[in-house]
């Protein structure tokens, strides 16, 4: 019934020419954000705190930049051509035609295996491939990833856009990921899975897809199955792409200096399973819903401020007596007022984000997430458990120290115990037992440095180093780090501090060298060093991983926690 309602809601909005979105990809999106920082101003064409970006907007943004100022180096010229070729249907200036198509019909365009582009119909078909192997010092088995699939996007009558992505995957995961799965038997970023190689690996499908409409020149509507990211940082305390894709309805208004996003998602409240595989029972897994509002405003030429609110709610409570709250489908309202008016115990969060492009090549950003607080307890400094909030602060420096294509980024994330948690799995900030904000959940401090360097047009080097302190739970005790635990079973009401419980210090470093052989075809080597120290043996381990991969039309797989 609810899905029919959503479809009926969409039908009146079929309108002007529209654009699909570029799938979330850390490296791809870095290039776009880099050029905004390099320009020294915020752009109304792309609001970088709301990801993914529209393909048409990317082309308009690239075309608006001054070549001599922004694309001065050979690597930047290469990136510019790459972005225009990847979105060639919106670019009049791209050199997207291949010099030597395959069998006359394939790769006529550099970016697409097969493409059709007429006034009535636009179609892009591409293979997806990820083949990788590696060594983990803590596993006897060879690490591997084997992904095969297909990506299709296009438009009909320049009014209805569509996108679909489907892959079949087998993998032997790193030891620290496998160890985490013994506590919480889910694959990071993924949903249902099965055993592979006699229980040494995992087998899973991944599917994403949506349809999109331009209701007017400035209003876009999407409906489908995908994930999103809100923020300008390496992490997000508001909404990230860590959890699996979910069914959604999204409306976005981009006009003047404003960008407004309304998003409702149907998520999985809980799953049952073990390392032998996940299996539904009864009538299936319980559902819950999240509704988001995010308003982003450009102030002057350098500053962007965003306001955010979210609510997690469900008709599947422990007694099965709750109702689906139609109130939360209102795209313009204050969720806290609905919650209070209905006597609801739904989980409401508020927050803000900012980005300040201070000068050319230098940008600062941050987020503040407020789950709950009482001002008297804040002033008292008594560590009350329900003073729940998170803070992010970061900066980006592109072409650092005058070196072309050397980009530096630093970021700090701090989240208090019990933030995002609730008194049931129907209200916590998770989907499929995975956080939908920061992958560490809560009760942690994190400092991250990132170096990116593109010495040659086809070569990208990336290094990350994170220092993390997270508080783990002792057996049967909830110290506020695990979002899946009922916060009414907390250890104490007062004197709660960040990192309480079992102290776990993690040093996490990665280095990746990636060479682009052809458009969206990469060969890359990766090294991961992870050192985890704790008084409890389970969290006291060190891992060294080296791997080599070939990937085609798919981003690098990251397990950074």
C-alpha cells in the first residue's frame, strides 16, 4: 500500500529534461570537489554536501570554470576530459568519440561499451568487473574479490531517466572484517549473503536502481533503491553510504542559492543469522523508515551552511501495534513537533554542516549532530548519558605547497556514547545491523589525514592514516558504542565519557597506487596496515594486507574501520 502511494505521488511530476546521477565513488567525487576548492568559491551548480551529483550539473560546473586557473596542469586537463567524456550526453565540448570502435558498434564512445543517443532515447550500457587478490598476515587463505555485473542508464523522451546496477560477488574478506562479522554477522555495505569456499568466504548480490524525473527546471524526484551521503568530509555524522542500499523516495529542489532535499527510506530493522549465513524466518525481516530534511544555503561566494533533521520510525514495534506515521511524509515540517504531538518515542536527530572556501586552494568544513541533550546537564558537566552528540571538523588544501595535484585533507570526528542509539532496533540509526552514519557507531574519537597525488595524468596515489580510540563493551554491559544495543540497558546515567568501557586504540593506514589503463579501467595496488591495541585479546591484533586488483566501472572497495 505504501509503495503504491509512492508511485502515485510520482506520476504528476513527469516534466522537463532530466539527468541521472553519478554513483558514489570517493576518487571520482574528490576530483569534482577539488576543482570547487581550487576555484575559491562555492558554486550554485553543485551543492557538495548532498551526494550523489547529477551528471548534467557536473558538466555545467566544469564548463563554468576558467581553464587557465583551474585546469593548468596536464593531470587536471586529463581529469577535465575524463569527467566530460564520462557525462558526454550533457557536454557539447567533450571529445567523447573513440578513434577505433570495436566491431563498429561497441565503444563508439570512449566511456560506454554500447550507447544510443537520440532526441527520444538515451542509453548507456557498461560492464562491471572487479578482480582482486591479496595476502593478509592474519589469514592463511588468499584474499580475493570476484565481481561481475552490468550498469545501465539512460532517458526516455528526455523526461524519464533510469539507472540500474547489478553484480554477482564472491569474496574472501580481510581478517579484521571477518573478526567483526563474528560479533555482528553482516558484510559491511552489503545485505543478504551466503557462504563461499566452505565458509571461508562470502557470496552476495548487489543491486541498485532508480527512476528520476525533473518535475520542473529546479525540482527533481527520484524513486528506487540506492544510498546517499551528506557532508563534505571523508566521513559523515549525518548520513553515509556505509550501510546497504535501501528503497527510497527523494525530492530535491535546487534554486537560487538554495538546495533542499527530502528523503524517505525503507530500511531493515534487524536480521538474524550467524557466520554460516543469514536466513529469514517467519514473515521476513522487520522494517523501519527514516525521513530526512536537509537545507543547504550558499552565503556570499565562499560559505555554505546546511541544516538537517532526521527521524527513524517503524510500524513494526516489539508488539506489532504501532502505525505507519504518514505525518513524516510531509516534505516541509519540523519532525520534533510531530513526535511530541503524537506522543511518539521515535528517534529524532538534528544537525548542521558547513563549508568555507576561505581562499583559493583552501577549504574548511564540519558537522554537528545532535541526538538529545538537556542544557542543565551540559552546564553541570556531569556526563549525563542522554547528552548525545557528534562533532566533525576538517580542512582541504589542494595543490599543497605549490605542488600541482598534491592534495591534503585532515579530519577529526568525535561522537559521545549512546549517540544514534534507541531503546529498540526499530529506532536506532542503523539499517541491516549497520550504522547509517559513521561506521564506528558512537563512543569514539578519530583523527584522519589523507594525501592524494597525481604526478602523471593516469597515475593516482592515495595515502590515509587514521588514529582511533573507541570504547568497546564488556560482556553483558552497554557502554554506549554499539548502536544495536538497547540504551535503556546502559551501564550508568552519569559520568559517561568518550572511549569508556574497554579502551581500543586503532592505527589504520592505507596506500593505493592506481593506473587508469582506459576510461574507467584501473589496475591498482593496495597496502593496508591495521594495528589494534586493547587489554582484551579479541581487540588486540595487528594486520598487514597487500593486494592487486583490476576494476572496471566500479569504485575501490573500502573497509576503513
